[in-house]
C-alpha cells in the first residue's frame, strides 16, 4: 500500500497560462493516507486520513464516481456503488479528519471493478481586496474491487513509428485486473541507437489500452526493428522484446 505523502495544490501553472504572477493566486493544501482503496469479497470498508497542511481552515467535499476507460481516455460517471462519509467536512490547520469509504454492491466474480474517490476543496469567500487567481485543490484516488476469481493484468505491447518520426508505444491489458505503468525504457536490439527512458504514470484498466507517444523517439532508436522493453508497474518489474513497425 502506498505510504502517506503531502499533496499540495499550487497555482503556478495556471497563473503562468493566464499571464499572472504565482504570488497573485491562492490555493490550499492537504495530505491523504493511504493513496489507494482496495476492496474485496472480505473487505468492503476502508478508512482514510485527510490532514490540513495549510495555515487556514479548509472545507473538503468528498464524492465517488464509476471509473471506466474508452480509447485510452478516462470516463467518470456518478455512482451509488461506493459511499463516502462524511461527504463534506472542515479541517482546522494542522488537524486531520477520518473519512470512511464503503462498498454497497456485490463483487464481480470475473473482473476487477474500478472507481474514483474525489476530494474537492471548497474555496473560501475571497476578501474584498483580493484580486488574484483563486484555485481549488482536487485529489482523485483509485478505488479497486477485486473479483472473487484470481485476478491479474496481461500485457500486450505494440511499438510503431509515426510519420513524424515519433515513437508510439501501446499497452493493451488483456487481463481482468488493472495495471499502473510507472516508467519504462526502450533499447534497440541488434543495432546502434539511444536508450529511451520515460516516466509514464498511468493506469490501464482490464480490457483497455493506452498509448504513450515519445517525440522523436523513432529517430533516436536509429534503424532498429527490434526493441527490448523494461518497465516498472504496481505489479513489479516487467521486461519484453517487441517488434518496431513502420507507419
């Protein structure tokens, strides 16, 4: 289970995009532990701790959504399968709040189910003299429900060059459980070329696929037609040899 870590909501990226100075904005911060909820036939409740890391009270609204994927894009829809309590709460500076999550539906016998737990900061009313950018923090945690049968991902890889000289790496998950790809590297086999390393956080749900595009990656691999893939996932290290196809 991932350990607790502070997750802060900052406004630098948004302020830059709007032409504002980061000092002209406002954002709160809080941490949560654990960072993932896992249910099963025997475990249908969980507890999380939300802590206010800032110097002002923070109001948080909690909700749950069904999580699916369509052509590599997340699709979130309202659900009553998973309940969270309390749904709205206030945390004083340096204090914490216990949040309980419960599964209300039966476990699927064959395939893992997936949901998202959202924690949205409710921004306070801005002071009359405030003229900056006000940004609310949102945290999204995965919620997985293991099936009653054995569950594991199955890795199906495909690598191809694009007409622009980029490299497209696709992972199709043919199993009945998710996989979270954290990072990977690609090395040409039998020819000279550069080692490509990529930090690639992202989930692939059962029966779904996701593609990572590496700009100029095909050029860096030279004329390679075979690649050796190494990666790190939440199921451990992986390795595979695959063909590199043309566009």
